[in-house]
C-alpha cells in the first residue's frame, strides 16, 4: 500500500471524543465545528456498532433533471415561415 494511502487511512480513523446527552427521549451528540455538515438535514444509518451521518442530498427539480437519461428522439426544427404569435390582453 502506498504511503499516501496509509496516511489517508490514519486520518479517517482518527476521531474526536464527544459527549452524548439526552434531548427529551432522544440521545444526542453535539457535532464539533470541524465536523459540521452543510444544510439543515442529514441521513443517519447504522453499520454494526457505528453510526454514519451524511449530508442529505438536495432533491429539487435540477437534481431530478440531472438524473434523467438523455432523450433519444430528435425535435423538429422550427419553420422560419411559421406565423408569429399574436399579442393579446386578458
């Protein structure tokens, strides 16, 4: 294993001791500033004895559009001879 990979593994495994406390019926932990996540929501899952907390990905229209497959069909060219739209007032 290259030396850089070993250094990265060591950095990932190093942590910071934090206190657990109760917030009503829930157990909570105060996240130190160097571990802050972006946004107001996160996803938490359990893997063995570990809790994994990740930022929640945005789920708006742009993210949905980015996830879509490109369309295979071609759209027709607009006719230059098409009539212009008419202005009207309501």
